[in-house]
């Protein structure tokens, strides 16, 4: 191994270490430092576990995320279930993200400035990661691969090879089958390269972009489509992943909600615009204004669609990284290694102080979680082993499944009331299942049940069936267990 290879190896190991430390402190739903099982992450873990058990997505269990996410969550739990397995997968994911950010930045910047871009990304990521283990987080690798190929094309080779266009097609398809909105930045890159090829009259690169991009999309999509066609679940997958989400966005009241996190929007827009302007002043390159406009439309605006939750803004780190690279490339400043060391020291101190200051809160959450597990297991132990496959878990929070390390026996396993409010047919499916399959047991969280009883807009037929055909068999402070009247 020569000196350069040793340096590269050390750099890669350092990126892995940074990824581990970052996720250790900020991914609260998977890090061993915490004992939290928040909503989305818990659902994703549960779906991955059920896939590994041989259950078919959208037939045996239902959620409104795309199939790639389910496959990712299953991959993370092949050897270690639930939180720990996903945590390891996140470390691999973030390490690759940092690698491609660094590789992209090195096209225009020296090593220290390139590492400063990584620090900027991590600071922004820390403010948007929310609970961790999200579709946005797992979209970052294909997004930054696309950014690297775009920068390499524009600033170095001026050509798009068949393999590069094919890879971009794979990246787009990966995200398309997970959550379509997340692919906006790749769309911006493709449109930018397409227009640049036209302006440069580089029709060979244009042909490569179109044909091999489509080839990448097709090659990635064929196994997914074949899988769901084989199990007669294709239409269910399309409905859950795309059609259901249309009503979800419509319910938010407006297509775009820029005011939800205006601070983050303004920071990223400022960095992106400043980078484009200053780079133009230095290099007289006006095409980058086009790239900035495309990123605003397809990356920043897309992230503000619908409810615009905080973790959606993980996606606009793409625009921030692109803008940061252009900005640093335009400024005649030197960044020495001691600046990097100082910034890493400040960031490390902040993470430790932040964690220590909230120790009491985390201890209380762990204590509450332990009580929750004990209460759940207490009632489950009342069910005969040969009847545990006939239990319907209704009105339990999604954390119920990974915390008690059990899987659902029926299709609609989480947020049943919320899902039904978007599509009443889901209520009908649940009620038909109760009438025909007749689960022997129904288990519910007491607090969720009490809130449900106060609402007049809930599944009234479920209330009737529960009252007429089930009786309360056991209860404790947290759970209710109903038994079918034999």
C-alpha cells in the first residue's frame, strides 16, 4: 500500500467515525444512547421485520411509503433486529454520503475546504434529522451521487458517459420507488445537463443521457415490478405509494408551505444564490444561475410541499452543499487544518453538552418505555400461545411493535383511524376483516382508546363490533385486552 492509498484509507475510516459519532448523538430512534421509538421510524422498522418474516408489503401489511424503504429496513435487520440493525445501516449510509460530498467538493476545492463543506452539511443535517431513520435520510446517497456526476460533467469532463447516465437513472429509480418527492434534485441535475448539452451542441452526451438514464430506470424497476406482479400486489403498491399520498398532500390545505421552516429555507436559498452570483463574478459562468433556479424549483420547493415536516428539509441539504462548494470556490480564503480541528472540537463539545443537559429527560423516557414494555408483555402473556396469531392490535402507537418485538397479524397495523380518515375504504376493510376472520383478541392502548371514544368521527362500525362481539378480558394501567365472545 503506497502513501496515497494509506491517506485515503485513513480518510475513509475518519468519515466512518464521524458518521458513527454524529448518529450516536442525533439519531434518537436508533442510537444506543437513547430509548425512543418515534412514529415513522417505528413503522419502518416494523415493516422491514415483517418482510423478513415472509409477509407481502401492501397485502399483509399497509403503509403509504414506497417498497424500496421496506427493502432497506429489512436489509438493516437481516442480522440484528430493530434499532441496532438500522443504526449500523445508517452509519454505512451516512459514510457514503460524506464520501460523495467530499469527492464532489474536491472537484473545485482543496482538501481543507472540501472538509469544511462536510462540516456545513453535518450542521444543517443535525438541524433537520428529527428522529432519524427516514426516507429523506436514505435518499441522500443517490442524491449526492447525482450531484457528483453533475459537477464532474460541468467542471471537468464536459461529457456524459453511458455509465454515468445509467447510474443517474438507477439513483432516480431508487428514490422514485421509495418516495417520489425526494427525487426532485436529481430531476434538476438531469434537466441542467440536458440543457447544457443542447447549448454545447454535444448530441452524443445528450443521447447517452436520455437512453442510458432510461435504461437505469428500467433495470432498477423491473425486479420491483416483477416482485409485486408475482404476488398480485402491484396495484396495491401503486395505490399505497402514490395515489394515497395525493389525498395526504391535499389535506394539508396548500401545495407549498414555505413558512413552516422559513429559517432553513432562507439559509439554503442564501447560500445557493450567493454561490451562483460569486462564481459568476469570478468565472463569468451564467449557466449556474440556471442550475440554482432548477434546484429552487425541484429541490427546495418540493421539500416544502404538503405538511413540510422538519425531516423533509434533509433534502435541501443538496442545494446547500452545491451552493457551499460554489461559494468557497469563489472566495480567495485559505482554510488550514487547525480551523477544521477547532470546528470539530466545538461541534463535539456541543453534542456532549447537549446530551448531558438532557440526561434527566432521557432517563425519564427510558423509565416510561420500560414500564410500557412491561405493561404490554403482561397482557400478551394472558393470551394462549396457539392464539397469539389471532390478535388484532388496534389503537396502539407504532412504537408498540419494535418495543415489544412483535409483528402485526393483520394488514392495517398502525394509524388505522388516521388512515381511514384519508380513505374510508380502509375502515371498511378493517370491519370486513373483523366480521369474516374474527380475531380472537383485540389489544389497545388505554389512552388511545379513551381519546378515540371522545371522537364522533371515528370508525363507528368498529365500535359496534367491539361492543357486540368482544368483552374486556384483562386490563392494566396502559393497555386493554378484549376477547371474542365464544
